[in-house]
């Protein structure tokens, strides 16, 4: 079992000369020999599974958590699947990362009003006044006394101040968008091919067994129609749904009370009726063959 990041990198580079990229894997930039959270700029290419272990070994070398909070689920699953001997080390440094965050939250944030922790792609900068993280998007700590008092919280909610202000809400929305874009670009988390496939499989399983949102008592009107017609996760192939959509948009409808609107597909006609304040139910349009 390798316990040195330098030896791990050497072994990986030797392996890559002889072994092709496994199916479902992708290349990632690993900061080496110094992690980016400690100012490192040099990188090497590693498979994602090897990158997960490298972060753990780098943490051992630097005596500092060099792993990413937002990758916890992915890295842990990769290590469990391919390098299970390292799972205890990963759990050790994941715990240390949480502990480090807690110490900084409890000490520096009270003194300075803000703190910055981590790697530019998962950085969490908290402001004790606005309670908004600049990229993380989730507030985990507040330095003000009584900030979580329910009565005061309700008052702030009513007045739309602090964490309920428009500015803070916009910051959080921007934070979430930036994190989602990063995950999407790198096919990480819920955007990874494996996770998308698992989600599809879970949806089909839930639909077949009628559990959760697919339980009969939880189905809305639209879901019931989909179930009756066999659309969505209930079975019609994507190609057929696309053909049905094109066919639907080829039909033309007219408002019998307002023929001046002309002939349009049903969704277009409904939007025109809504904009003008006209009735827009199914009885207010007639299909023209």
C-alpha cells in the first residue's frame, strides 16, 4: 500500500503508459507536488479514481486536508470501489477538514467578521454581517449572538433583512449557479454520467413499484396522464416523444371568438390569449385541419 504522494504519482504515470483509460473514467488536473489550497500551481493528469487517492496521500504529506468538500460523495465512492484500502485514510482527512472548518468558524469569524477556507473551486467565504457565502452558497455558521432565535428570525424574514434580503438571496443564487456550472463542466456530482444513469434507474424502479412521488396518492394530474399514456419514465422512448412533440406543434388552432389572432400551435395561441387577457381554456380554441 503506497503512502507517499510522490510514489503514487510515479506509479500512476507508469500505469498510464500501458493501460488505456477505463470506460466511465475521465482525466482530471491534480495539483502536484503542492496543493492549490496551499498555493500550488503545477498540475499532473490523473484518472479521477487515482486523483481521489492522491488527495488523501497529499494530505498525509502536507499534514493538511487537501480534499474537496463538494466531492465527498464522488471521491469516497471511487475509493471504496477501486482502492478500498485507503478508505480509512480518506475518512480521517475528511473529518479533519470538517474540524478545521469548525475551528475557523468558531474563532476567526468572530474576531474578523469573515474567513476564507479551501480551494478556489470550493471556497467558502462567510461574512458575519450578511450571512452569505461568496461561492459556497450555504451558510453553516453565524457569529452574531441569537442569530437563530426563531422570533428574531421571523422578524428578519418579515422585514427582508440579513439572510432574507434580496442582495443575500441573489448572492446565494449566483453561488449555486457557479457551483452547478463547475460541476456540469467537469461532469461531477449529479452531472456525472454514472449519477445520471443511477437517477434514471431509480426513477424507473420507483415508477414500477409506485413509491415516493410515483405513489398513486402522490401523483398530480400531469403525472397521472403520463402514466396512462406511458410517457416519461413509464415507457415511451425519447425518439417517440420527440416525434409526438413535433406532431403536436404541427397542428394549428384558432380562437373562435378572436379569429384575428390567426392560426397557431396550441401553446403559442394560449400565450397570445393570456397576453391579451382573453379566456385561454381548451374550449377557447378550435383545431383547424
